[in-house]
């Protein structure tokens, strides 16, 4: 582990050791049981008595991120109880307790208890600061372990969840994740507003840990997850939330003049050239797992299942399954006139989000629309539409845009409406490392499970050992957007590991259209406090 990553752990260990050495004398001076100071855990319980703070603060000391803040507060209040009450005294022991806790213990300072504010009025600044501090502590705990608000930014789930919906995302549904980057600005996900400055310290990291949840992920749950391909980003606000590997591949193919065969002949050279260009133009950086972008999609495939899409129909283990109610595709719809088109669009309550390109054909007009089965049925029963034809997406075959983003006789035939079968890994599942399986599972093995995978002279090596099979450590899910032709999902970038699951979208607590995306700005009162289905 690099020294910069080890340093926080070293400092934390040193201060814990110092607590067992220097707290006993301070406890004795405070007329408390001195030997308690030598026992980790018990010393913090007694410490809370010394500073006259509630016993339940002990639980705040086990919450990553919050515990660091509480320790700072406890050090400061300990110095106050021993009459070191100047601002400089408080700053010193709060910021450098490794130095000033031993000095406090070796001093002849008398214990006088907490500052009595009954005879002294707090300044407005102090009063507000304390209120804001504790509000942030409570809000951070709730946001981390109970629920979080999430906004639908794109139309990938349109038909079920609309752009402008504000969701209540339950963290307890599948079990809240303990923050892996605990030192961060409260209530900010990954950047400080107004730029691309990270809101967290990446070099102080914790291992992945999930607390027990209420249930497992079920088919058709609307799941919020950390975007698996978000571990690397293009440092630009408009690109950071998108698939870096897809952006890189697109740039590399463009460097090859758009000729995929030419790109495949020297993919490493073209990728390196594209990486240099992106790095020079925007910058490229990595992100820790819990700070990747949050996505929301519907879970359609569970660990161990074989998933296929045949002519747009989802199949599990070879059998077609009932689609969710809000499922929609893109269709080319022809109307006899522009007036008929406007009447149909208005009658179906479609907005700009649902509309695609339009083309005049004499008096008739042809419009691309994203429609649900219910909306198709309404058009077919009416007299306004003369033709309804689902968009053909076969042009995406052989473009390397479809998972697993490599070229082969089989994979080159895949498109958003036709792919598979793909077996979703589950914990304990063993696969032979054939060429096909390596293409499908390479990233899962090397990135999500952290194995060193290499191929040399026709032999596969994992962590230095020659192997012919691999047994998975994690469960994996398949996520797809309900707006099937306008969703970048598992069909493009693959599996979602269990480590990336954040929570379940439970209900819409607020919903608002905006003029830019919908053509009209309004609050959608009828959607408020509706469950997500």
C-alpha cells in the first residue's frame, strides 16, 4: 500500500494508542475511574462521562466519516473541560491531537467540567454553527444508512419513471453500504458544485462492507446502483456521467477514420492515441466505487440466470417473460398531416422527451416516437396514424457498442433487440475460461473481483497461476431501462456486481417538468407520493 494511503491508518492507530496511554490520568483528575482509560472502547464510554455528553454518542464512533468528526469534537470538549478554552487551544487539540493530548495529560490543568452557558449567552455564530453541525451529522447518517433522494436526469426509464421525478431511494431495502471514502463533504456525492473538484479524499479508503438489508434484489425492482463503468471518467461535467470506455472506443474508432476493421487491426495503438487526446483535452481520472455516478434501471436478470433478448423480447433461461407495464420502444409513426400528428401527440400526453426526428412526406408527416404498448394500442384504434413501425436497430451490429464490446462472429450479430444468451455469474459459480467466456467475464474477474488476469501463449493466468476455469466471488445482475431504444444499460456495458447496488427506488416524492426537455414547465401533482412500479 502506498505511504499516502497508509498514513491515515497509521495516524488513526497512533491516536488510539495514545488514548490508552494518556486518558487514564485525565480520568483520575476528573474523579472518574482511571483504569478505564487503558481499555479500548470502555475509555470512550468514560470519556463521554468526562465531557458530560450522552452515552449514545458511542454509536456515532462506529459510523465511518461521522466518527472522525465526533472524535474531533470529543478532543475539543475534553480540552474545554480542563480549562483550555481559548480558540487557539481548541484548534490545536482538534487538529493535532497526537501532540496536544499528551501535553494536556502531562499538564497540571484542573478539571472544571463543561462550560456553563446558563450565565453566558452564546454568540450568534457559535449557536448557528452548532445547529448546522448537528443537522449535518443527522442528515449524513440518514442519507448514508436510511434513504437518499435521487433525481431522474434522463429518459432511459421513461414510461415508468419520468425525467424530473424525485425518488425516495431506500438504503435499508438491500442493506446500506458503509462509506468506502468516509472523508468527504457532507451531502455531496462526488464533486463540489460549479466544477469537477472532488468532494472527497480518495486516499483514505475503507474496504467494501454492506449491512444487513430487508430483502434481496428481485426481478423488476427499480434499482439505484453505482455505474460499473464509472470507475474512470473524462473530467468534463457533460461527459463524467457517461461510459468512459465507450467514449474512448468511439474516439479510437474515429481516429481510424471510422473504419472498425482498421481499428481492430491496431486497437491498442488507436486506444492509446484516443486516451492521449482525451487526457489533453479534458483530463482523465479514476473514481472509487462509492463515488461513481448513480444510475437507476430495472433489474431484469438475477444471478445464475441466462438472459437473452430476441426481437426485443426479454427471455430468461430461454423463456419469454411478461414485460413491465411501462416498457416502451421507438416507432416510426406516419400521419396524414401535421395537424393529425399534433392531435395524436397531445392526446397521448407526449412531451419533447418522447419525440424524435420528424420528416415531411408531401402532406403526410413521419415522426419518431417513444411509445408504450398502451399508447400503440390507442393509436391503432384511432384514425390519426396511418402507419406504425418499430425502429430497426440492427445498424448497431458490429459497432462494438454492444456488450462485451469485442468483435467475434457471434457478438457482431448483437444489437439492442437481439443478444445473448449470457449467463449471469453468481457467487460460487465456476466457468471454463474459453475465448467466449473470457470476453464476457474478463472485466468481472479483473476489475470487480480484483484478480490479476493475464493471457500468455494461449494460457490464462489468474494471480500468477495457470488456470482453465474460474469461480466467482460475487453475485451479478442485469439492468435495463424501460425505454428500451433510448437506454444505455447492461446491453452496452454488462453486469452490475452486488457491490455496486445502492438501494431500491420506492416512491416519487416530487415531480416537475422543465421547459427545455418537455416543452412546458409545471409540477406533476398527480405523480407525487406514487410508488415506483
